[in-house]
């Protein structure tokens, strides 16, 4: 009987997680209905290194509501994938708490770090362009994490390939976001020493601090 109850709880948890994945899938379905070809546009905008004036989705082909659906999917699927990733190392409640803190930290970090840098360097005009880069990157990366979450639910939380894929996608998305933002700043003739200062102070330093904290050096 105890074995039966344990299996039943695990099955119930998987049902909840599957519901969350289906919620993300619903966002994508509505996005495709709202804007036909939105998925291909998201793919193209993710990879395109264009001039500042052409950043963002084409307003004639995709609606702002559609972009909001993509970003909603990115938030849900990234949170779910992070939780499934952490389940390989922590208990469920601990994994849930850490996942929420991590996702919220990523959102706050990417929303405010470049705004602070542009404000201090008196280059506030670039805020809209960098914000659009964040939307481009996460609109597409959310689709990747949605796929990962479905695979995780199928093959189990301890799948080593999916764990490595989660880490790879996160690092690749983070790096590509920096490359696109760097190019946008160069096109706007922003001084190179501002870029170096921003990279060291507001990108590398916080990551090193979090890494050392997680590794227990500050305990």
C-alpha cells in the first residue's frame, strides 16, 4: 500500500506539470492563430543581426499581442524547465523555491542591468533597442524550453542529455543576447570602454558572485 501511494503522488505531480506545459502550448497556438507565420518570424528575428532601426518584429506581420503570448510562453516554459532541471538535485519543495528565485532573478537582472548602464552613461536612447533584443531572444528560446519540458516529462527528470541541453540552451541564449546587444551598441557609436565596463560590472561580476555562492564559498 505505501508503494501504491508513492506512485500515485508521482503520477499526480506529473499531471500538474503536464498541465503547465499544455498552458504554454496554448499560448503558442493562440499566437499562430493571431499571426500566421509567427514561428518563422521568431526564428528569423532571433538570428538576425540587423541595423538598430529594423530591430523587433515586423508590425505589419505580427501583432504586439502575439509577441506577448510568446513572452508568456517563455516565462512559463523556462520556469518549468528550470524546476525539472533542479529536481535532479533537490527535493520537490526545495527545487520549486530555488526555481522561482532563479527565474525571478533572471528577469530582474535582464530588465534592469542594461537600463542602469545606459542611464549612467547617458545613452538612454538605446533602451528600446536592447529591450527589443531581449524580446527577440526569449521569444524563441521559450519555444526551445517548451520542447525540453515535454521531453523531460516523457523521459524523466534524471535524463542526463536533457540536463546538459538545459545548461547549453541557457548559456547559448545568454551569450547570443550579449552579442546582439553589443552589436547594437557599436552601431550606435557607443564608446568601447563603456561596453567593457558594462560587461565586467553588470554581467560577469554578478554571475561570478552567484556561482561562488552556489558552490558554498560564502557559507
